[in-house]
């Protein structure tokens, strides 16, 4: 993501947003479907995977773990690693209605369906393991698409390159990096998702002479966000959610101090909002790479965890670090669960701050909207709220780590953020659960 260096805005009185360019997800415009634990995984079909406890990164927590291979397939890495054979096991969800509300039309209410579907996941595995995520959709008439490949993900890049798959489109829709977009006039009424866990069959492709049997690939959680494009409408600034005056001590990371770093991973600077925010979220929970994992980096690097994260979330097909699902998945190696979703308001976001969970938000702004801040798209971490409700963030699009902490007027921030749909990604340790969903509305986390 790119943008110009922002300035700090001054507070101003709260009020309505007037002619806001977008309204963000109102009730029924976003729903999250999540499989997480033995009970929910049991609703799908497992092949070669069994519920098991004790995965190293998530001790005592039930995951779907590798039991036996149910097949083998060759794979030619398009980005340079040698081709090889991969054993696989898999899990397939049931057909799942998108869960959005209905809108009145000719003849009464009719399901509107979802314009977009975005999967996210937490998985772990040894070197030589990877995960393929596939998605199938059904329209309102009951017609079913083929399978779309949403990701070919791996926790590392030593054996296979992490990538999405460009060029996927048919009459049902198009895959755009990490998002399935339904064809105009043909929203998705239901979907099913399939995760394929794979491990290298040929031991000579593994780094440092490792064995394919060392460690067990495991799926810890899987989510699919279903959403509908928000209508353009004005809205009032949301009211208090209980977190005014609460600020979380999130470590500060500037993306700008990494300009020119690791050109093979998009070169730092304005391209690294995602890695900087993901590194901040991971470090906030006291997790992150060990010194031995950072030996390939310059010892003078001011925040080597940002460079490390850039490598760990880089999408080789997209050629960038802005894949949201990859950013949510990376902290799984350190025992953190992650997901991508949409929130409806800052009032709703305050629930996470009260639960001790900072949130990464996406926004694009014109220079007149955030007091001189102008960017085609950026990610910030919402850390808390001032006593008057203004938004306190770690904004990585800042010249130094020390300048990252900023405060933006509540109305301006909310209008800009919700104009893009209220997209967020978040990570948390299992022992710090997500807050309860908003009562009476579709679950969106």
C-alpha cells in the first residue's frame, strides 16, 4: 500500500459526518463464519485429519491434526523451488448460507447474497508443509461453481513459495488476490470451503536435511467473511462503547524506516504497512521471532521483526505484503489466532480494546479528510481512545518509530475507515478470547 507522509490532526468537536462518502457495513452487511475447535470442525468432512490436542504453538488446544495421507500430488512451484510430490489430507466444510439479511424486492423479501467472500485461517506445520484453501459458491438458483483456489500458503518459504493464484474467473465471479468477488447480479447465496494440508513427500527437498515426518501439520481455525458492498450514504458518528480513556501499550513500528530493505519482498517503506502492523500486533502479546530466526538480517536493523514479517507474509503472485489473510495467518507460528473481518462502527471496535486486543484497520484518505493525511490505502493499529472518544492509533506511515503514535478525530477516522467497508484483521492468544458479538446482529467475529 502506498501513501504520503501524514501530519498529526488536531481535535475537533464531534458531530455528524454529513456527506460521508460511504456508510460502512450496517447490520446484515457482514457475517463471519468460523470453524474453531472439535465441535465446529465436526460439522465438516475430515479426510486424513483428526481432532488432537497439544500442537506445539497451541498447547492444550484442539486442532485438526495430520493423521494420514489420503493422496499424493505433484506440484511445480512457479517461483523457483524445485518441483516435488506432496502428500495431502483435507477438511471440507458443509454448504453454508452467507448469513446476510434480506432486502425487500418485487414480490417481497429476497436474499441479497454476498458480493465478497474472504477466507482466513490459522495453521501450523514443520518445514515442508503448506496449506491450500479452496472455495466453492452457490447462487440463489442453486447453481454451483467449481472450486476456486484462494491461497497456497506456507509458514515459511524454504521449500515452497507462498502465493495466491491469479487469473481465476468464470460466470460466478473472480478471485482478486485474497478475495472472491461475485459476478454482477449473481451474488453468492452459500459457500463451502476446503482446506488441504500438504507435506513434502521427498525428503531431499527439505532444508538442512529435515525429515518430512518431523512435526505434524495442523489447522487451528478457519473463517470465511461474507459481505455485501455498503451503499453510499451519510451516517452519524458512533457513540461511546466503553473504551474512552483506554489505551493499549502497543509497541511502535514505522514502515518508513525500512525503506529500501529486502527488495525481494517489495522493498520496505510505503509497501510495508501490513508487515509493520502485524509485527506490532504480534509484539504486543509478547510473541515474535527468536534471535536465531533473524540471523539473515542486518544486525543494525532498527526493528528486524518488521523485515522478518515482510518475508513471512509476502505473496509471490501479488508481489507484495498486503495480503490480509497472509498477515492474519503469520502470527500462528507464535501461538496467536488470526482472522479477517469487517466491523460496523468504532463503538463495535471498542469492544476489542476493552478486551485488550488492538485491531488493524484499513483506510484510504484524501488530504482534506484526515488533516493533511493523504494515501491511496494504508493500515493502522487502533490502540485505544482519548477521553473524548478520538481514536489513538499506531500509524506506521510515519518517519520514525517514535512518531508512530497519533490521534485522529473520531468522526473523521470513522468516516474514512467505514467508507472502505470497515475492514480489519486481528490476532489474539487463545487465553485472551474475543469479546461477545453485538447482540441482535449477525456475528461478524
